[in-house]
C-alpha cells in the first residue's frame, strides 16, 4: 500500500511535492556580560570596588567610613598574616607594609599620600627638603652578608723576588764590602772610599725610589694600559674595560657621609703620632700618619663598555681578591683641642669604640657611586652573549720599567680604578 506525499506552494507560487521545511525559531542574542551602571566615581555604587576597600554598600546615603590612621609599622606588627594560599582579608595586603591607610577620596581616586591643606602650593613630584636631606641617627658599623667583600687587611701591591736572586744579591753585597774594606786597609787611600760610596749611593737611591714611588708608578702604568673592546674579547683574555657602572643586587652606602647606591665604599681613620705618642697600629712610625680603623667594602656590579656598548657583570663580591685604586678625601679634620669634632663624628667614633682625646685625627672616605666612570682590569668569561669579568688566578706583573727605574710590581686580584673626573652619568 503506497503512502501519500503531500505538496506545498512556495512563495513564488510554484507547487512542489513534499512537506515544507521547518525553520528554527529566531532567538534573541545573549549578551556576554551584564550592563555596567555608571557610578560617576561614587565608591558606594561601585560594587566590588567598594567592598574591596571595606565600604558598606548597604548603608544608603551614609558617607563611607573613615579608617583611623595608624603609626608606621603598626599594621606590620598587629595585622593579619597572609599565607601563600587561602582566602585573603578584605584589607589590601599593601596596608601591612606602607604605614597608615589613606582615606578614600569622594571621587573614588586612590592616592599615595594624604590630602594637602587648602592653602598648600605643593605640586605633584615635589618633595619636602626635610624628606630629601639625610639625617642619620645611627652610625653603626655596617654588617654586610657574604655577598659583599671586605678588603680590610689585604695587600694589593708588592715586589716578588725569587729566593735564589735574594741569596745571590746578598752574597755579592757581602763580598763587595769585604773587598772595599781590604783595599782601604792595604792601600790606605781615601780615593777607594770615595769610589765605594759613589757606587753605593745610586744603588740605595734606586731602592728608595722604588719604595716611595711604587703606588704612583703602578697607577700611571694602569691608566696607560690600552682599553679592550669587550665585544671582540675571547674567553680567558686579560682585559681592561672602561665604562659607566651600575649597582647590582646589593648597593652600598658610605659609613659617615651616607652616600647611597655605591659599588665601592671605604672609610679610613688616620691618627698622627708625634714624639712619644701612642701607636695607631703595630707598624706606626714616629712623626707619621697611621691607620687606626679601616672599612673597605665592594660588591658585584655592572659596567657598560664605552667602546662596544656591551654590558658585563664584575664579580667583586663573595670574598674575591680586589685591588682598588680609589681616591679618598678628608671629610673630618679633628685637632688635639677637639676643634672640628661634630656630634655626628663623636657618635661615629663611639659606635666603633674609638675616641678622639688629645689626638690629631683625619677621617677619609672614598667611594664609587652609580653613574661614575671606572676602569676594570681582569679576566673575561664569556658565554654566548653574556660577559663576566673575574679576578685572575695569579698576580699580574707590571714588568721592568727602565725609563722610570722601577722594578716589577705584582698586583693581586681584580683591579678597580676610578676616573679622575667624578661626573655622574644618569643611568
């Protein structure tokens, strides 16, 4: 038995067999998010923003509650502790670190400082002079971690002579004296004594010249040492890089002047010893200045090569051997009658267990601040495009310098030289 198939008419009037197709009902488009009501900056009608800062939204037209200011650090001591996971309190976590909470403005704008008085002319970005000027209240001795190197008792320069050469020189000197004494006794003429003295004076003069001019001669040699382009340096090469320095993860600060963001700081207390005076140290001689207290610190820092523009990290921390050549300036000149002794200097001395009673004292400080131009001599370590300058394993020799009549001087560790011009370059 056959089935009957119906027919229907199209919109054009044509009759076709079969049932008409069912069209899906058109549904209204769904919105991905609900419409947001314009609040006009009112925190009370801002929904989640108001609840985030503890504003009671159900209070109607009542003004938002004012949170009383607390002293700095009170929130950090008595506030709730926030674990790594779990629910967070309604108060913002920044309140436990930034001191007193600032009330929310009627416009809903959150500021980082309290409102100024109506008659205030303070502008954005300007700070009070009292807030900028450093007012140190404590001069305690810095106690840095192992990442900072202390250079208190390191000898950076020295002459190195082999034991064989020392014994040979001693034997030759003794034999020369014996020959001169024999000739004087046998010939009995003053001419021999004059010749011996004429030969001895230049030798003694050269020795004295080397000991007195040693530091200046080495510094002049290092300044004339040619700079190396860091980009073309190979791994293990001894280089000299000159450029602007920037602080690493641990910036330093001078102990007395409180100069911030330094990569190298030094403080040296010198005392003059007259006739019958006390010694500042075991090697203090009469009528000379002796070091009574010394604090020298250096940490890892970065340097940007002036020639190639490459940036390298200088490894001077964690007990590295460093030979600094940094100029110091006198910041305190205390006389025996205590003239020129300020309360800050008295506090600096007392914090280190020192005194200035009837003593002629100088306090010198030197530092390399961020933005200074310095020169670094060391061994480069290269990995891909990363550069690192480390101290050499063996002391470096300057060699004989015949023009200056200077013996070879050995410098131990990485060499750090500050520029004669102390202009700061913004970094």
